[in-house]
């Protein structure tokens, strides 16, 4: 999984995940998120434009990132989620913890 990161504000970054947010692809995404938090980034936007599927491990990663960012005084936002992913997040009430928006 290749991940593209844009940093425009020293405390904020956008990470565009390429591919599905599923168990086999998580080490790269987890590493990137930890790197951002370690660098002092507290506002992370995850762009799911190229993501068609999120499994339970992927949801766990997003929740973990949300918790880490919240402890640091920041926030996690998910953008460009597909209709199916939005439905999954709403069913699981993920949108009550951090902002989630669709295409």
C-alpha cells in the first residue's frame, strides 16, 4: 500500500490511503500514522478516495488513531468515504467519535 501525505499546516496532515484498509495493509498505514503523531501532527485527515473496503482491523486502526490524536489535543477526520464505507461507519456509530464524510 502506498500512502500519500500532504502537510500544509505544521500541526495538520492529510494522508491519502491507496487501497483497502484491511488487515494485510495495516502495517504501512499504522506506521505512517505513528510517524505523523510522533512528528507533532495533531490534526489528521484520512482520505479514503481510493479505498473500497474497510475491515474490523481497519476500523480498529482509525479508532486507535482517533484516541491518540484526541489525547494530544487534536482530531481525526475521514473524508471521501464510499457510500458503503459511510454506511458501515454509521451502523457502527463511528461517526459519533470523529468526523466522517463521503464523496
